[in-house]
C-alpha cells in the first residue's frame, strides 16, 4: 500500500442518535450523527403504521371488485 493516501481509521467510532450513543463501529470519522437507525426505524421495530391517504384503498377495492377480471380474455 502507498503511504499517506488512505484516511485515518477509527475503530471505535461512536454513532449518535438524538444525542445519545447507540452503537460503536469502525469508520473513517471519530463520530457519526444519524437521523435513522435500526432501533428507531419501523421496519426493524415492528411498529409499522399504515396511512390511507384520501381513501385510496377503498377506491381500489371498489374499482376491482366483483367480475372485473372475468371479462378479460387471455391471449
């Protein structure tokens, strides 16, 4: 490896979320400040929320309810 071309590696980089350390990892910076991490993201916490904007689900169900697909012929 060439000398003086690689960034300094910090094996104990602290990751901050809302002002508190949530984990440590190796990185090229001594600390990281993040807005989202696995402990706060709904996908990982299981607190998924479903928002139906302006009744889109009901509109879709009304449109495709009943015999909508029976009249279509397969080619």
